[in-house]
C-alpha cells in the first residue's frame, strides 16, 4: 500500500448527533407551509407527504422539499379546495344560563 492510501484510512470520521426540531424552522419561508413538529420525539413531520423525518437537520428538510413525492403532494394540496369553506362555521352549542330568570334557563 502506498502512503497516500494509508493516510485516507486514518482520517478522522465526523461525529454524528441527533438533531432536535428547531422552532426557528417554522418561521423559514421555505419550510413553514408544510413542516410541523412532532413534540413527543422532537422530530419533524411533513404535512404534505404525511411522513415523519427523524433527527432531520435543515439540509435534510430542504432535500425533502425538493423530492418528487413532496412536490407532487404539495401541488395537489394547493389545488384542492378546503371543505370547511363549504360547511361554514359550526354553530355554538353552549348552554346559556340566564341569571335571575330561572324560567328562561330551561
């Protein structure tokens, strides 16, 4: 073996760590439309693809955004109509108690 090849095998390896979700990512214009935090595990969740990204750093999140599946799901979500617009606001079902007028409270 040459000295050059031996030098390659003795190089230090990069130490990897688990990345926790950063709240600042929710303010990033490239991520805020589809990114969500999974609180229990401190992971990231793609609302479009419905997939959890474990220990993802920002580079991995941007890779997710540029994936074919994500683009397809994101475009489909953009073009779909929000059904709550058709339903309208739900009427309140609160019970109102009329103080001083017990006959009106029934």
